[in-house]
């Protein structure tokens, strides 16, 4: 992917309203013709029966083309269910701009895996949402966006849930 030119714009997606807002913002404000738009998602479940899944737990899934991650049967294998609105957002972007849209799935702690994705892909830029956890929840659970901002080398834009 790196040799084919264009920037690699990552968007962390969990299919929440906040991540859809971040995805739309990235498409409207960051992504331009020739870029690669890489949706990075962290899955909870993994089927350990399949050998390839054990490999992917460390390095993430292969890049999944838009045509495949739009197919529910294909995504069932990864235990990820993109919602219709997210699919509509990226399919519209792929039609309107000359961008390559792919998804990469990781399994594990979102804080660690988003940082790993930024480094391994490597990303030119990362856009993610901020769920706006209250102060106490953020203190106990830690903010994923705060951890990522402080631990990746590429520029990170955090799109707030409530503006």
C-alpha cells in the first residue's frame, strides 16, 4: 500500500455515533483524491479455531477492500458488523472522491491496537472520535483518544462527540 502513492488516512471506527461523526469529518476535511482511507476497528471476539485468526491477533487482519467489508457474509468471518450508516458514508466517499477505502481489524485493547496500527501501516494521519466520557469514567477507564494522542508519531485529530 505504501508504494502506490497518496496519503494513508486512518479513522478509528467502532460504529458508534461518535465514530461516524469522526469518519464524516475526516472525509469532508482531510481526505483528498489519491488518498487511502483506512478504517481501523477493534473487534472483541476472535475465533481461536482458525489459525489465520491467531496470526491476525498480533498483526491485525489483512486490508479488507470496501466491496468485501460491505458484504455481511464476509464480515461474519471477522466477527465485525459495520452498520448501514457507516457503509453509506464510505461508499459515498468512494464514489465522490478518488480514494481507496479499506478496513483493517485488530483484536485487543483499543488503546494499544490503534497505536500499533498507526505505526505498522504506517498512517500519515489519524482521525478518531472522543466519546466524551465524564471525568470519573475517564479517570477510571482512561481515555482511548488521550492515550493515542500521546503515544503515536503521526498527527492525530480528535473529533468531539458534542460540539
